[in-house]
C-alpha cells in the first residue's frame, strides 16, 4: 500500500516542481539545436548582430534592448544603445556588465567561443540561423515568441508574405530573365552563389544569378566576369561615393559587357541585403526595379 | 643544474622576488582595468573575496579578467623563455620560435584543426603540436648532422621554413570563405580574450613542467654558449641537450599558439632586455624570463584592452608596437 502511494505521489510532486520551475523559466530549442532555458519575460536583452537588433525593433521590443553591436545603426534609436563590440569581435566583459537575461546570437556569425563562454557564465544565448526568406520569417516568429510579441510577429510575417506575393505577381509579367552578377565588396571580386540569401533575392526579383555553382561565396577573376557577360551588374558595398565611381569607371573599360553597354551597373546599400531582417524586403523591391525597370514603366 | 656558490643562489632569489613583485603589481592592474569601469572600493571587496550584492562585478573580475590575466602571464612567460632557449642553443641573438618557423608550423597545424572543426582542446592543441614538430624535424633534416650546431645553417633554414609556413597560412586563409575566416584572422593576430579558467588550467598544467625542465638545463645552456669544445670537455652531450631543449620549447610554443595565435617579438625583446640588465647567466635568466615575459604580456594585453575606445586591438599588434622601439632603444644605448 505504501509503495503504491509513493508511485502516485512522486510523479505528482515532480509535475508540481516542473510547473513551478516553468512559471518563470522555460526551455526552448534554438535554431542551432541547443536547448536554452530562459526567463518567461526577458527584460534585459543583448542583441549580438545588427539584423537581430532590427528584428527586435520591428517587433516593437526595442526598449528591452540593453546592448547591441557596433554596426547596429537601424533604426536610429539603436545607435544610442550601449555597444558590446562588433558581431565578430564581441567584448565579453561589456556584455556581462549589462547583466542580460537573454542574448540573441546568429549561428554562423558570432564566434562560438563567445557563445559558449556566455553560457558558462549563466547567460542564456538563443542562436538564430536565418538562411532563406522562409528561415527569416521563422526567425521573426521565434524571436516574437521569446519576447512575448507573438501577435506583432504574425502581423509582420503576414505583411512580408503579402509583399513577396506582390513581387512574384509583378515579376511573372516579365518577358526576359536578365543575367545578374552580384559583386560583394570591392577587391577581390566575390559573388554570392547557390544557397545564399542573395541568390534567393535575385531569383525572386526575376533575374538569373550567374554566380550559381558549387561554392556559396565563389571568387572570380575579372576575365571570368567578362566571359559570363552579365546584363545587370550589382555591387554592394559599405563604401560609397568616390570608390564606387572609380569601380564603375574600371568596369566601364569593357563595353563588351552588356551591363556596361546599357549602363546597368548599380551600387546598392549592403545593409539592405546583408542583414536578414524585415528590411530585406525593401532590398528585394529595389532589386526588382533594378532588374526589371520595364515593369515599372508600364505601370506609370 | 648546479648551484655551487651560495652567491648565485642568493642572486637568483633576489632577482626572482623582485620580478615576482612586478608581476603581482601588473596582475593587479590587469584585473582592475577593462572596458567596464569598476570602482576601486568594489574591486578591493571583490579581490578580497567579500560577498558582494552585485554578483555581476564578481563575474567580470574573477571569470573574465582573471583567467585572461593568467593566460597572458603564461603565454608571455612561455614565449620569452622560448626565445631565451633558442638564442642560447643557436648562439644567435636573432633566434626566436617565431622567426625559426616553429610558431608558423604550429599555426598551420592549428588552422587545419580549426578548419576541420575540432575543439580547442585536445583537438587543435594536438594538430598545432604536430605542426610544430613537423617544422622542427624539417629544420633538423635540412641542417642535419654536424651542421645542426652551426648556427647560421639552422637559422637560415628556419627563416626559409618560416617563409614557407607563412605562405601556407596565407593559402589556407585565402581558401576560407565562411565565418571561420574571422576566427582565424583574429586568432592569427594574437587573441587572448576567449579562454575560461579551465582552459587556462590545462595550459598551465602543460607549461609548468616545461618551465621546470628548462630551469634544470639552464646551466647546460651557459656552457653551450661557451662553445662546442668547451661544452664537450665539461661533459655535456650537446646533441642530447639540444634535442631535449628544442622539443620541450616547441611543445610549449605550440601549446600557446593554439590558444592565442601568433604573438611575435616577445621572445626577442624580453630575453635581450633581461640580459642587458642582469647579465648572461641562464640560471638567473630562466626564472627572470618567465616572470618578466609574463609581466610584459600582461601589460601589452592591458593596453590592448584599455586603449581603444571601441572594442580592442589584437594583443600581437601591441607586443610588436611596444617591443620593436624598445628593442632598438636598448640596442642603441648598449652600443654607446
């Protein structure tokens, strides 16, 4: 009889403790497959990458951010928040000094050492890994759940889906698929190949990414670029002005390239394309205008 | 090692105590300064082990700064001792693990380890050690036989091996595209920031026996410096001593390289500086290099952390920027 009592009582007790624990702590699995236990209502958040800062602000939870990375410059409010180093060179001491109850990291950008050390110091780190637009929407959803902004996240995702639909509808009307070459940075010539965000954006915007191949970020020589004969040439860079003009003049020496002949070399703000955040749709819309200007002329 | 005269013993102890005092002062400075400001009172409370209301300060002082200061001390000690030993064996003031390519070899091993996704310990440590042993064997084969003891052959082969290693490092770096590139580049410039106390403990366990072995051989180093014939008449097996010293030093250097990357110049500046101040007896220079090298690295790391407004500069940059002018100044002065 006693044993039977025990069998009944023990699970009840365990359940009781679990629910007790869950009332202010919860366990979740992040996108890197790690199990993270974090507070129900995180109030001191450190974002370890600019795109995460943007996502958190888009979810209207910017006031919870106590620390962001050096290049978190959007929205303007983010500039005023305490900086904890750049996302590849985080300052552990600064992060710890903020006493955060949650850090949000990017899996392939933040050094794993830092994440491990933060964990060992008892600071929960949730890693996200948005690799595509779907992945980005999933990330926004998950971050929304973490910060108790689920409704806001759903509206945001719904709007993003609508914008993507609109673009797909528009691009379907295009008659051609221009060959696009995307140059990241200035020297060496690096492009974005298969399985990258940029490849997905180019395809959605109705272009053909001619850098698609085996490697994710292939390197090109000038000769190879010329032989690929791109119709549209897009350069993303953090540097603007003079540098771009020089670069454009450089490529301008080869009028055999269709993009040069038709004056379709463009410089775009890398922040719109390199950061998987809701702003990437602004980038996508801009890209459609650059690749298919004719679609917009018909409209007006 | 033989300590026959009590005079030498007394000198070793005096100089070591003096440098130990410097090391402790520098360590205190290293723990008390950083990117977050901590009041002196709070700091003292934390250092004296009093319970504080704010555990965050305790974490910063004990779990972030303290391991880092210890690591810097260990690494500085190892590198300057490595330089001292190489300069003695090769009887060449320019010798240093970095210049001879031992650091480069272990860096190649470590990069291969990082690229294949191994953990820092034991994975990357082992590949780094394998790399340094490989370069060491390459060096010994290139200058095999009698010419091992001819200082110029070994140094020249070392310079070439180092050039070859740098080329391979550059090759590996240029073939890397993804996020690991940042890791490798920061690590190559010398980075002390990412070690917790356990890793520092492991490193200390690997290094301390090496320090003791080298101290035991310090008298042999004195004799080797007097020349081959002299050493042979004194009953020293030059080949064996050289081999032991080279292997122990390479082991030490590769252990630090895999934790902190390439830090040049320490092995050149500190032994020369100490030799100018304390004379050329290795029984004194070995402990002095350990304590002095440690202090120097802690100071450099402190500068690397405190000087820039945002973030930090790699400590390897500071060691060279402070070390090179200091070295030139000392050289000029000693000539006069």
